């Protein structure tokens, strides 16, 4: 809904003027703007009232009346209609008109202070008084909710609004003229700088600023603050002080996105945070000798010097207690502890990218003076020495675990001790070799020398047994005689030798040449049981045929 015509009147009295008013005269008013606030300086002296009209896009129109003592200012971003709803302050071009009312020639009984205001609704006061009207006009543009004045209207001098321009009392820094300030109930606007030779007290009443000496004092019964607004970046930074804390908040200009990046509680200990001129940071000390120097209050695991908390209940503490122990702990167990009485030389040695445990010259990424050595293929392995190595080969893209003599460049026997050797793939057991030498592939407890998860196995006598239980099979159907006879007819027996074992003669079939019924998916191997099933079906049919022929022969003999 477009905003309709409305009138904002903050005063209780209506402006009144003579029914016989002089024709309006043109004037020029000084204009300032800050954010969505428009402020104007009355173009004539002795004004007893004024009316400001602002019109803009989407039928935007505001009228406001001012007394002679009010600052002529209006926050266009805070306008509300008669129902209390905010009126849209859209971007675009705006025009304003200011009418300033001054008393005409008056008698002693008609002093300017006694002249009433003109009623903006159009009603007029009794014709006992006469006023002159001065009219100033101008325009401005709104971008992203911020008023932008034309260049010629934004070059005002360092004067307070409604301050007499002819009463210069001195000069401030850089020869900028300073004028006496006329106090306005609604506040004062300045187009130039503000200078103070003493202190400044904000939110104070008479006497609150006594004793100020070059001090900036912000006083409030609630939470005083100092704000910094960046209109272009839509950011508001505010230092505040409440009953318990001093801090810094950040938000957007509309109040959204509120955060508190800095909070200082009241009554902190001395030197809680100390920034030295050397660039060092002290925590609990004013004499930091390193870049960051922290003094823990009391020491010990219960009072760590540094705590890291991921917010998910997991903490890591770096501490140093009175016994001289230094370490990393999760609050209960010490993950890494350095003791002042350690009897092992070179407990931990960092040599470039290598770490040595018990050795001063580590030759690998992790070199242990003991029964274990772990190295990486990059950088290169050490040139000498024997050890157990495990590493990841980026060349072959695999992990290696081996016993190796680097001096002789020879592999050594690798012994794994224990009741069972078990390999896992993910969370499932893939292979197990038990103490009896039985190997199970996917079988946690093998009972045969070689046993597969499918049910097939090799017996202790060396006989291979295929898995043939009904429990392992599905889609079971009878083999037709026709299919069996066609397959048998197309099987071509051959003799051959394996290339891996020349000289060993075998009889069998070529996997690529057998009929589909007995072929494997990749046609690289054959199942002897498939061929046996075909032969069995053909032989069964032959036996049936033989039996029928024998019966016919017997019948012929009987008939003779």
C-alpha cells in the first residue's frame, strides 16, 4: 500500500500568523544530511516557526511543523503512518520545501516569543499578529537508504544549526571559525568539526562533568555506548559498558546480524592481557619474554595455561605444573608428557622432517631406537641399517610392511607371533590363518586346510570339494536331455600343456570353445562339475534307451 498524506506534529501549539500575511520571499537554507536524517538551518533570524514538506517516489509525502526553538531535522527512515506502520523510504529523487515564519514589525507587546505557530492544517490564528514567510527549496537523492545532497547544498561551514552567523568568538584549529552554540531541545547538527579544550561528557546533567580533564565521559543509568556507523558497508560497531561487562558489538544498521566479538568482565586481574611495545603478548604478566607468554594461575592439570575446546566435549590442555611436568592432556590422561627426570637421552628428537625416538640422528620420518622403524618412500629410505619398515609407495600406490636390510639390500624373514593371524576388510573378517595351519577365506573358524566362505574346501587328503548344498543354490531346474546331448555333441576334447608348466601333459577342453551351457562368464576357466552333469544326463538317457531296447528284444524272443 502506498503511503498516504500524513502530518507529523511534535508540538502541542499550532503556528498562527496574521490573516493579512505578506507574500512569501525566496531564501536559501543550509542543508546537512547524515544517513536518513535531513537537517536544515533556518535561512532568516528570529524565526518563530517553520514547516518542512518532503515529497518523493511512490507518493511519499511528509509535512512537519517546528517551533522557533526546535532544530529543523527529520529522520525520513523512521516515518510511520496513522496506524503506526513504517512508511517505505525508497531510493530515488526527493524534493523539499521549507517555509520559515518571522514576525513582521511588532510592538513591545508583540515580541517574537509571543507569536503563535501557523496551523499546518490550514486554520489561522486571530488576525492580531502579522508574520513574514520565507521559502527555501531543494532536492536530494536517496541511495541504499542514505541521503545524498547535491554538491552545492553539502558545502556548509562549521556552524551549529540555528546558531547566529555573525557572532564569531574566535578560531579553532587550522583557523576554522568557531561560533557560539544555541542549545536546541532536539539536538544540534554540525557541518564541520567539533573541538573541545577540556573534557566532553555525554549523557550528563549539570555537575556530572565536574573534574573532567581531557576526558571523554559517557554517562547513562543503563548502558552507555560509543557507536561507529559505516553507511556504505552497512555496519555498526559499538563500544558499550553495562553493570558487569565492557565490550564491543557489531551489527548491520537495521539491527540484524548482532554479534559480540569482544567482552571484558568487570574486576579482571592486573595484566590479564598485556601488549608490550616489543610486539610480545603477555597473559597474566607485564614482562612477556616470548611472542606469547602465558602465566597459568597456579599451574597443574586443573589449571592449564592453554586450553583448546572444539565445542563438542573434546578438550586439549597444554599445561605446566609445579613439579616441572609439561604436556598435552585431555583433562584426565596425559597424551604427551615431558618430565624433568627423564632418564632416556634424546627421548624425542626433531631433525628436519624426521622424528627420532631414542636416537639423535633419525634417518626416517619416524625412527625408533628399538624393535620398530617406520619409514616413507618419499623422502628416500636410509642407505643403511636393518629394520621393520612400513610405508606408502606413491609409485606403486600401495602400502608396504616388510623386514629389510638396507645395507645388503635384501629382505629378511618376517615373523608374526600370536594365536591367529587375522586380516580384516573394513569391519568384516577377510582371511584367517590359525595355529594349526588352516586357512579360512571369509571363514572365522576354518575346519579344513583351505576353506572358502562359499562352502568349497580342500580336504586334508588333498581332495577339492565344490560347494553343492541346496542351501548355497537358487533357481534350481532339471537339465533337459536335449540341452545335455547338444552340449556333449559340441564339446571338443583336446590335449595341451600349460605355458607356466611346459612338459606337463593334460587332457581337457578350451574354455573359449565350449558351449554356453558349461562356459564361465569370462570364458577363462571351466568347472568340471558342469561337464560331469552334462555327461550324467546323457548317460541317464542312454541307459533308459538301452533298457527300452532290451525289453523289446525280450518281447521278440518270447513271441518265437
